[in-house]
């Protein structure tokens, strides 16, 4: 058995610590703040970083941050598909790049958006589809395949 095994009785409470009320209290004189220095003499803001440039001044002001996991998609609209493909053709990112509609450099995939109208049956393979774009492709009897 040791002192570390003892615990307060259930329902008991500890008296609040009263500091800076004389030597007899055991917490007088320096009031538990140690001796000298800035922390002993006055309150310091919790965000104070000891004199180095604070984080709120190190951060960019206007432009903000780019999430490290941010994905950039090449955008293809329905009217692009309407203009550049015939009925029944298969649309893939490689075909889109070969036709010069998109460039796959520095992008993480292709996203199909619902700008414009589509009246042809196409099998479209892309990384993402907007809800209305996939509805429009399916409404014409086509197929929307997520890669």
C-alpha cells in the first residue's frame, strides 16, 4: 500500500485553494507563482508565444490555404459532349484529351457538369458527375460510369 492508492471518500469535496493570504497559509508571499519573471508579475495572454511572431501573424491574410488533399478536376459540360460526340460513342478521359476538350496535366480527374443539354445516347466514363448531369445522361438512355 502506498500514498498513490488513496483516494477521497465518495461525495467529499476538496477545499478551494486560497493564495496570497499570508505566510501562514503556506501559499503566501509569491502566491504559488514562483519567483520573478513575466509570469510571476502579470497575466500573460494564453496565445503569447514568448516573443516569436505569433501564429495569427504568420498565416496568410487574404488568400487563405489550399487543402493538401484538394483535388482539381477538368470540367466537361453536357454541351461539350453534344457538340463533339456522335450517338452511341464511348466517352472516356483519354478520348476527351485526344479531341482537345480537356488537358489531363495537373488534374486529378474529369468531372461532368450539367451545363447545356444532351440529346444523344452516350456511354460516359468520368471520375465525378454532378447529379443533374448523370440524370441527363441516363434520361437519354446513356450510361454514366464512375472511374
